[in-house]
């Protein structure tokens, strides 16, 4: 099968060729093309040094995506659709891009606007708009059904579920309060400084674990630190941006 990976900036690949890195043996995959900006390289690929941000088209086994999705050498790992070729995947579909942008913006803006009216039965919550945006992407063919379902990762969901349990344990044991007090002590100059500190801490933790698990772990700590000082929705939006 064909898979496209993007060379990560902090990987071992930049400056080295496929031959130097022994790419074929390490990944059981062959580099068939390199997309570098607007340039496509297909000749003597084994002698071309990789550059951070290069898109590598790989001929590999079907389980490559599952095995190397989290590999630190790759920023992204995306399988090609069987009905698309290399040229088609690089073509920008402007109408679909605009529709996807409208759905994504509406997903965030609508709950904020609806909340200002304080309706007793407000069905325009973030949970509802996220679901509507996801189905909108399907209806307008911004993504295929195969892409939609393949994006649901059982391992990630299990990690998130476990993270909620750990988060509850932190809150019940008092560890969350202790950490929260420390954070408040460091960034106690202003609310803006406190929010900035929490944002940075979440970003750093996100580099170690998945973003959803990171938010699940951090939320009880942040909520304890900012309770009574900042609205809960503000906390949620900060964690969304950081995670």
C-alpha cells in the first residue's frame, strides 16, 4: 500500500539519505517520491538528503500506519486512498476547504453565542456542535466515511478513559489541590499570567502523552487552581487550545 509521511523537524532523518538511514530495513518500506514544497523528487531518491517537512511517499506493508503512527521521525502518517493517485492528493479543493473552515468555526462560535441568551433548554452546546460539524464534514464530502471511521483509535480512547480515572484520583487524593496551589503561587501576579502558565504547562505535557489524555489529566488541577477566579468555559477553551 501507499502511505505519505512528513519528516518531523526533531527527528533523525533531516540531513540523512534513505541509504544512510537504512530506511528500507528499519521500516520495511521504500521511498518512491519526495514532495518538497512545490518540487517533486522521483529520481535517485536514495541519494537525496531528507529535509524537515518533506512529504515522503512510501510503498509499504498494510500495517505500516498502525506500527509507525507514533514514530518520532514522522510528524504525520497518512495512508493514501486507493482511488486517489499522488497528483490528486496534492490538489487543493477550495470549495471543500471553505466548507470545512465554516464548519470548524461554527462549531466553536455557535455555543458561545447561544450561551449569551441563557436559554433554559440550550441544545447548542459544544458537544452538539462538534457532532454536527463531524457529520457536516461527511455530508459535504470533506472526508470519506472510511477516513471518518479510521480516525477512531481504540488505543487512544482507552488512554483517555484511563486518564479520566487518574484525574479523579488526583482530585480525590488532594494531589490536584497541591499542584494547583503551586501553580497559583508561581503565576499569581494576574489572571492572565495564571492562564498563560497553565497553557504552557499543558503544551509541555502534551509533548509526552496524547492531547486528549493530557487534557483529562490537567483539567482537575486547572479547575481547582482557577475555581472562583475564572469561568469554567474559559478553562475549557484554554485547555482546548493547548491540547
